[in-house]
C-alpha cells in the first residue's frame, strides 16, 4: 500500500466524519429548535409540491415553485437571520467532542444538597427561582452581561439571590461545576405556541434555554412554590421533592455512568 493510497483513505475518513458531525448537529438543533423545525417542514412541503407539479404537468405551479426554490435560500437568510445567527453561535460555542463538566460523586452530592436546601426555603416562602446548570453548551453569552458572582455553591447564597428584596431575584442564576458564576441573567423565552398559558415568564425562559442548549434549568414558581426542571426542550412540571431530587441526580451524572447504571439494572 502506497503513501498516496493511505492518504486517500485518511481524507475519506475525515470527509465522512465531518459530514456525520454536521448531520448530527443539524438533527440535534432540529429537535430542540422550534423555528428550525418549521423551516424544515416548509422545505419538505415545497419539495413535495414540486414533485407533484412535475408528475401532473402543473406548469404554472411548477414555474412559481422554481422561483421559490431559486430565491428561497436568500429569503430564508433575511427572514430567519436571528435564528441562523443563534445556530452559528451555538456551533461556535460547542466543541467537537463536547466539554461536559464531569463531576465526581461528592461534587454531585454537594450541588444536589445545596439546591434542595435552597429550594425548600424558596418554595415554602413562595420566592421564585430560575437556576441553570451549564453542561456541554457554553452559556457565556448570558454570563457576560450578568452580575458576576464566582462563589462556591451554597443554599444561603441561592436563598439571598432570590430573596424578594434582592435586586437580582427576577433574573436567572448560572452554575458552572460547583460554582455560582453569575446572577441576574435574562434568558430568551420559548416561542412554543403549544405551551400552557398558565406558565409564567420563568418557566418560559427555562424552556427557552433548554431548547437552545443542554443546560439543566430549575424553576421554583413564585405563585405556587412548585418545582420544575427543563431539559432538552421538555418541561418536567410540578415535581415532588423525591422525584425532583432523583431527576437532578440523574441529569448531573456523567453520561457514561448513566449508561452503566442502565446496564446494571438490565442485568438484575
């Protein structure tokens, strides 16, 4: 085997890997981004109509669709410029193989213990809270304009940040590892029209952040004191204390540990 043939194989493998990652990234964002789903559906409908017009010789419809196909990409760039920018920013923030903050068991116990203690105080006193735990996708765009904290996570600190008389209580808190990085964050709210109108701004902001990142977003309702967790564009609403604790543990564990745990349960 010559050097040129080896290099040819290497370039083909690199080519396949790059295409695989782009397809994976596209599908991941289609799943978590409502507007991208709508764009994708629109493209599929146009393609189906074009095939339909060609089969039935619908010349007028076919001509109109040709104009749409020719100028459609430019129109999409203009109309959906904010969404395209968000996706490109997310691609820039994400590393190729991810940068999941692997926490050991004692760190996970610390995070869960402090959040549970703070939530118990907050929900009993009907103080609203919005807490985001960063994972693979960086939340730097929200951290930069927020009030920096850079302190070890603790229940008293979380309680004081969300105390009603605090100037930061209306915003969100971001946790990186075992540190409270910042407070007073303003997250983009979800645009999902199917959301219940009873959900407040905090829940919509939590869901919006979970749609555009892989963060674990915790919400304590100011009106009802109910606890919820948003992940991967899904709101797990009104969780009981034990249910909330189990889910938080599950989401904080490294993915490989979760996989092994599932294998062990299957063997039992």
